[in-house]
């Protein structure tokens, strides 16, 4: 019987915690669709034959096919379709910028709102986790070994795809928990860590080994990984080295990188009562930057008890690179946006603590090389922002440890690993790389796409060599 399509021009709203409640807790903000909401939203999909949404998905999920399964109330069938392409569906459904990827190509978006693809992916993954107790099928071993460096989204994706092909995969993670940015960077209120752990458990169940506290470049080198019998190595070590502005006062007590601040909260659980992780309980916080990480840091500071939290960004609201949803959630939670503003000095008191931030107002000039209008200092606009904590969120670059211990591995001027084309091949034979280690800080789904492409290339390389 044909599905009765839902022609409502608007997508089903996502239930969320009340802003005045959630700003005081680290529980997940978005509560997820109910069964009925998911089926109703799925019926908005026209099941287009040319699948424009799929072309904009970095991991090439067959989006209309899985949504059609939801519309027919076959949730396990939907999960099977998603998991053929994605190793981390519950993660992607929560943190992917769908509005600029799959949903931006949705035909329903021409005269209304696109189908809530990300919300449906999240629902399907959560439904599977809550209702399916079957263990995944373990692939038949093919006798070949591959090492993966980094247990973040890129490394986990590569590991999962290779394991499904029968490879014996060992993932080496520098921290004490697997997950990379999913556990140390993205806050609990956006991505509960139990969700990440379940996705990792699924990979372990199909044979992926994960060794934590393994700093590659210090404990083992890439050359030693080959000596251990690995026929290829994938570097998905991310970009965890924070950048600063190099302005006076950045060494004062109370200046954090967003990486450090979020790691102390997310990985070390500084938000829990009785936590032994030292972190400043600030009253007035300035977060410098306008991306998703800046929103995460600002919203975390509010939950840590700060009375006033500012986003300080040198361009305007329209130029904010953060997801629209994250900006809206931040505004609802009382984050103050001081756009067209740039810090020039961090001020300190007699004890070396932050006591203010000297700023200048900006105005937008002609577009720069990136296509965005270049911010220019407004004459005579200097002022002091009263804050006791400053969090820098202006980007990150790869840690130099791997490149400095791997002869023949070429990097660019930003410290990112150079690869040839889309398959992730580096200047070292048998060594592939992807994600933030290659691009610099980017999105989870792009890192996953790189891991997926590299896994395919590694499989081809080993088969041709055998």
C-alpha cells in the first residue's frame, strides 16, 4: 500500500529541555523524536529517485532508502541501511551539520523546510540501541593487519570499515579513553558519552582492538608499527594543538584554550560535584571565536556557574561559522554575543589573574581570500570588557609528534600531513592519513568521510601488493 506522504512544509520540531533548566545541567539538550514523530517526519520525504541528499553526504548514506524504511515502521531495516555506510550513526545524527550537507540538497527545502534527516538518523540509531540485543556478525578474517592511529571519528571509521572487510585492526589512542574529540571536545549536553561508548563497543564486537594510553611517536613509531606486521597505517590523530592570538597577557592565570577547558570538563568530569579536576569556577567569561567549539565552551562555562558569558567574535552574527542550531541554543541559554569585537590585550591583577580584556570594535571591509568580508579595526573604539576568564577558540593544528618521528612524511606549513588526492595516501608508502590531521580542525562527518575513503584505498593497496 503506498505511503500517504506528509506535505507539511515544516519539519517536526525537536523536543528540547527548557533553556532555564538546561543551563544548569549537563543533560542532553535535544530529547529526540518519539516513534510517532519519526514516522510522521519520514513521510515528508518524497523518496526522490536521483537522491540529491545522498550526494551531499560525506559517507554516502542511502538517505531516501533508510527514511522510507522509517515511514514503513521498519526501524531495524533503516538501521541496517545506515550502518552499511556509517560506523557512528548515533553520533552523526547528533553532531553533523546536516543543514549545510544532506538537508541543503533536500527537494522539500525548496518551498519549505527540508526533511529532518539528522533527527531521523539519530532516532533510528537510538531505537536500535534500545531495542536490539543481537550481537553483530563477526567478519571472516582475511589474514592481514592494519594499524590505526587515533580513536577519534576518522580513525574509528577507518577501523570499522577495514574490520568489516576482514582485517585485523588495532587502534592506538593517546588518551585513556577512546573517542577522540567525541569524548574530550563535544560536551555531554550535545553528545552523551554513553552514546559514544556504545558505538565504540559495536566496533569492538566485530573485532577492532583499541589500545589506550599509546602515544605514537613516543611509545611506538610508525616504523615500529610496520615491524610488528602491519601492512598499512592510517593516521587519524586529529588536530589537538591549540592556537593563540599572541597578544599581551595570554600567560595569565585564567586564560585557557578551548581544548583544555573542554577536556577538563568532558573527559575529566570537572562538572561533577567532588571532581578532583582543577578548573576555575568563573563569574565572567569571554570565549574568543565563533565556531561550534566556541559555542560548546561558552555553554559549558554557563553550566559551570558563570554569571555572564560572552562570545567575542571579530565578524558579525551572519558570519558566525557555528551551526545555526548551536547559536540559537546559546542565545536561549543567555550567552551574550559581542560580535564585531576583537581582543588586543588580556589584563591581569597584582596576583597574575585575569581581570579584564582590552578590545577594539571592528567593521567589515572587502572580502578576503576566503570570500568573507575582512574585519577592520574601527578608529578610537577601544574598550575594556570586565571578565575573569578568557577561553581561546580560534582553531587548532596537528600535534607535531608524529611528523617529527616519521622520516619521509611530508607536512605543509600548518603542520598538516600532505596527502595525494582523496584516498589519503601520504608521501610514505603504506601510510595513509585523514581527518583533522590532514585538513586542520573540521567537522566530525568530514573526518569520517576521510576515514572511509582511506579504508577503501588501504584495502586496494594491500590486495594489489599481496
